[in-house]
């Protein structure tokens, strides 16, 4: 699960950085030039493994998991043939964005914040 989160975060970061580079470099941009520029950047992984005990505000309960499908038949699952779990956690969990509406009613929610406002290129 942690590896998948890192891959998704890397794809989003690369796509965002590529967009910014294309917007700022004009017509003299090739894919290799973009790759070389991105390779020189410093990346900071802010993700945490999604697991019981993950860092969180102490007022929130810990994450819970329940296996609902397992490879072989088990009496405590809904079925078999593959592995699947249900995760229960508070929405503001681990590394996340606190939009203004999180604190003040009527202000912007995450879906109202443009991606350009959440990118930092070093």
C-alpha cells in the first residue's frame, strides 16, 4: 500500500512539474530536457504508511481494518478468491491538505483549490 501511494505521489509530482516546465520554457522544450530538469530536482516524500498507529491528531481514533475477502474460504469473510480489506479512518489522516473550509464554514474546500496553488518547485 505504501509503495502504491509513493508511485501515485511521484506520478502527480512529475506531471505537475512537467506542466510547470512546459508553461515556463516556451517552444524550446523536449521530453529529454524536461526529464533532465526533473532529475536534478529535490523530492521530499511526505507520505506515511497507512497503518494502525499512523501519525494523527490525538483527538482522532486510530485506523481500523477488516478483511472482507480472502484467498481461501474463511467464515469471517464475505467471500474468497482474492484479498480485500475495509479501512476505517477519519478524513483528515496522515499527510493531507487542510483547506480553509476545514476551519471556517463557507470558505474553500479542497475541490475548489486550483492545483497551481499547491505546487512548489525548488
